[in-house]
């Protein structure tokens, strides 16, 4: 069997390394519209060979790891699929994309979201163990072919992932709170500090707390622009909820209600019972 990966950045490159290690596929092929990414992927051994889209279209499993605005167009470009071929989209927002997939190839398509990643991007950020012991969410599988579901599950189980299934709307709502909201807050924190502090002060005074909260503000703006766009509705909902909580804390501090502020923080501590 052949695996084809479109997009050789952090996710696609890490997948290439992981697929080569589990030896499910005879060869792992790659394609990226950036020639530099292809050269880096080859030099780093992320894939066995970089090939054309026509050659990718012949692969048994086709993984798509590109910005979300490109996903539906790429998926729908595969018009002559064999009944056994499987296209797996690895993006982190699903409902908009799922609604754009052509009915002619819907059975071949799997919407998968690996809950793994780092703040780095590009082929050089790839890690072979990025997916190991992580959660993998499959969405709207009732619309997928039985073979495709079983094949996708086999691949991700072999990668060491724990599989959860849910509908794409529920996926997007949950992910808005636990992934997309934290990212936009990290971007906001970084911009707030940059507007108030000189770089030399940041370097001299920075502590572990700030590093922890600001870490993911180094994530790719191109990738996250598309994520925020494709999950706009639920991201706005989560931001409204956050603004309410933030405003409440602001009010407690403004009015010097320290006991209530302590209770509010203790409530937040309870989250760690589940982490």
C-alpha cells in the first residue's frame, strides 16, 4: 500500500515520520506546493519521495495537512477515486469542511482531528512521536464508507492514538473552548505585552508563568487565521463566555472583593482534578 501526504509542515511531516516507523505502507509519498518544504522533507527523511498531485491521487491513503481554506478544494479535486481509497483530512475545524465535500466522494472522506501539535511549524518542526498517546477525533463517520472508517481507525491505532467519535458540530463547539480559545488568548496576551514593554524588559523579567501562557502565540498565523475563520461561530461564543469571566474578575479587583476573588480562583483550581 502507498500513503500520500499533502502538506509537509508540522502535522504532515510528523505523520510521515510516524507512518514510516509503523511500516503499514510500502512507501510514504509527499507533496507540498512550497518546493522548499519538499526539499526539507526529503533531507529530513519525513517521506520517501515527493511526487505530483497526480501520483498522490493513486495512493491508498491520502492525508491532507494544509490550511483549512484549501482542504475542501483539494478533497473535491479527487474525482476518479477507487472504492477502497481513503482521504483523511487532519484539520482542526470540521463542520464547514464536511458540508463542502462532494457527495460523489463522501464515502471516501474521513474527517480526523489529531489533538496534538506544538507552537512550531514547517518540516523542521516534525516529530515522529507527535501523535503517540494523543486523542484522535473522527467526525461525522455515519457519512463515511465502512471500509474507510475501519482503515482510518487501524492507521491511527497503530500510531498509538486513542480514538473518539462525534458529530462535526459538537467537535467544533468543544474544540473552540479547549483549543481555539486558548490560542487566541495567547495571541492577545503577547500583543498586550508587546504594546506595553520594550523587548529588553521582556527578556530580563520574563518568568515561567508568562512563558507557559505565551508559548502558543508562536503558532503559525496562516494556519490559525484559517482555523478561526472556519470555526468563527463557536469561537465567538467562547470569547463571549471568556469576556464575562474576565469582566467578573476585573469587577472583583476594582471593588477590592478579595475573598470573592479567592473563591473564584479556587473554582478554577478544580479544573485540574480532570487534567
